[in-house]
């Protein structure tokens, strides 16, 4: 079964046309693979949406749209280049560049550190206490995260569980409706080393079952130059980045408020059928 899955072409065709085009352009610009690019795109999309919307399941449970994505690749497989191409909109948000896009007379949009690399649970909690409602663990080398990884706490961030902590120095910390997405790319040797030391905890804590894991390899592209599809827009001004910008502007308006109100989005008919098939099989 694993061999069949590895030989099958990556199902990029199921994406909407705009996302297919963006994936094609990133693959061509980095000479990478869809196994590398698409999981990073999906994690980025969830990070952009999680601040303004939750998803309502067919059985009426409201859940975060946040995704935890892990891409395992070899050294030199363009991890940093791919992540840089997808993260453009979030970096613009961090630098407060979105206010330049608004009409004169609009108040300046708020921003905060959004992309997290080397982080402790306390440090992330401090950002939330400062008014943030949404964060994105985004790492091109997961060894940084593995060093300080608090797996049980990270699992709670996936579910959007309240942060309810008490310490002698900080007192009581109670925060709710915070959202975290995760995209970590790591070398295969680093991931295997971590599994050999803490593999049982990775599974038993619930972190691995929550992750969308992709094993990316450029071997299928070896010796072949990948051409970009014809497009009237450049990669830097692609509609993908514009949509991220729109969502982050909407999120920016809620920063620092006493309570955030997210839209609830339901399943499309196609997604509902996939969900039903999955639950029947599992």
C-alpha cells in the first residue's frame, strides 16, 4: 500500500484553479515538488482563515480550521525557498504594511508577531496575553521546535482549548478562543532521530495523529527542469497572496478586542460526502 501511495501522482487536481496555478508557480520557481509545496500552502491557508472563521461539522460541533502540517524532506530539497514563497502575506502583516492598502481616513490596522519559530509555551502565551488571537508556527527546520516542544500544550492549541494556567510569578492566566496553525519542515534524519528518542510521546500525546504528514522528495524531478504555467500575474502579486491579505486585514480589526467573533462555515456537499465516506470506513 505504501509503495502504491508513493508512486501515485500528488492529487493537486482537487484544488481550486487559483490554488493549482499558485502551486504550479511555486514548484517552478523553487524547482521543488507538490508534496513539498501543497502541504505548506494548506497550512498557510488555515492560518489565514483561523482568525476570522471556524468550521461547523455535520454533527454541529464548531471547530478551529487550524491545520498542523509536517513535511519531511532531504537536505537541499528547497524547504526554505518554498516556505518563503508562501509566507509573504503573513510577513507583510507582521510589518504593518496592510495599512498602506486602505483608503485615506481609515484607522491604522493593528499587527503583532505572527510567525513563530523557536518558541516556548510561556512565550506563546505572552503573545496571546498581549491581544493576539491567532499565531502560526512556521519553521523551515523543525529542529528548532523539537528542542522546546511541549507536545501536550501544542495539542491543546490544535483544538482551540482555553489556556488556563496558574503560577506563583504570573498569577492566573485564562485565555479563550485562541488559534494556532503549524507548518514545520524537517530533514528526514532529524525527524528519524526525534522519533527514536520521543516517538512514543509524539504519538501518545496526540500530536502525530493531529498532523498532516507529507514525505517530499525531489527524486522524481531529478534532471528535469520544471516550467512555470503561463500567467499574466507574477508570483509575488498572485491572487493567493491577495486573498491572504484580505483575510489578515479582517483579522487585524479584532486584535486587542475583549472578544473575537468568528464566522461559522459549513461543509460543501462534496466535502460532506468525503467526510461521510471517511467516518464509514474508519
